[in-house]
C-alpha cells in the first residue's frame, strides 16, 4: 500500500575546526598570534610572507586572515589586493595588524581593500580572540548552510529519480496489460474461428454483427443477415467480456 512520500532527513554536520591564516614576517609575532588564538581550538596556518600566504590560499579555505601590514618584498596591502583578485579568496575576511603608521590614515586604505578590522600592535589578546571567534562562527554557519543545501539538492535528485522510475514501471505495467488483452483477443478470435458450429458476436440493441467464425460466414449469403430469426442456444458472457463485447450468441 503506497503512502505519502517520506522526506529524507538531512544529515547532521559536525562542527569541525576551521582554518585561520596568520601572516607576519617576524617569527616572534607569529608565535604570539598562535598563543593568543590557540584557545579557540582551530587550525592555525602560518605564513612568513605575502607570497607564502597566497600559496596557502591556492589549496585551502580560511575563516579569517590576520595580515601584518609591514612586510618586506610584498607588504600587507599588496597581499590583500592579490587575495581580493582571486575568486576563491575574494570573500575571506581580512584583519590587518600593524605596529607602525604608514601614511596619514593606513586603516582607511585597509578598509578600502575590504578589511573587516584594523588593529594596532600590541593588541589585547582577549579582544583579538573575540573578534576572530565571530568570524569562526560565521564561517561555520556559512559552511553548514552550503552543505545542507547540497544535501537537500542530492535528496531532491534521488526523489526525482524514484518518481521517474515509478512512472516508467506504471507505463510498462500498462503496456503489459494492453499486450495481454491483445493476446487474449487474438486467442479468442482463433478459438471462435476453429469452432465447427456457426457462432457470432452480436452488439446488443443494434443487432450488428461484430465477429463471425468461419462456420457462420459459410452460411448461405441470405441466411446470415437474417440471423435474428435463428434460435440462440446460449449466451457466453465470459467469452464476450474477453472479446470486449457484452453478448456472444451461438446460432443454429
């Protein structure tokens, strides 16, 4: 007995640690960042230059990037510009960290490049952890929505495939029923044709002859049209139903 289709429950997605990218050319600054953020329990990935940071971004997604402004070869602003030019990392939150002031308003330049915050060194560890934890939670929720949407899409595809299969089965069952009916019709016609007695299928009311076997067709030409005058010995209801007619008469 078929009931209403059941909805697939979306799988629970565990809260896995997310990746945080820490970029600073000074090893002691990286150690300080790692010590500050370690209590959050996330994966901390370090880079000592802008180029190394870009290499990490080729293969990984990050919840947030902490980026030192003053670095040799490629400073934080140049690194941020390249990060924003890449489709994969364009939306990754950036937090600039700096101990020096380059230009009248370096924070304005950072915000213009899409930074979400601009912190001066030395920073307060608790404040930095609080800011980073916000982006960790945001990244988790975004990833959860993405995975659930993917799971829902896959469930809908499976449901569509099941519905299509059921429709194909119904079509095949109808085809088999039609084929069976045709075979029964052919069998009945052959059986009637082989009978030695004159026999015909007559439409009720109109008296129109639907089928006559060879014995009936062999009657004199004038005799068969006046078959209504013949005495009908029996009505075979079951055979008539198989032939799609309501009455079948055997005449003599």
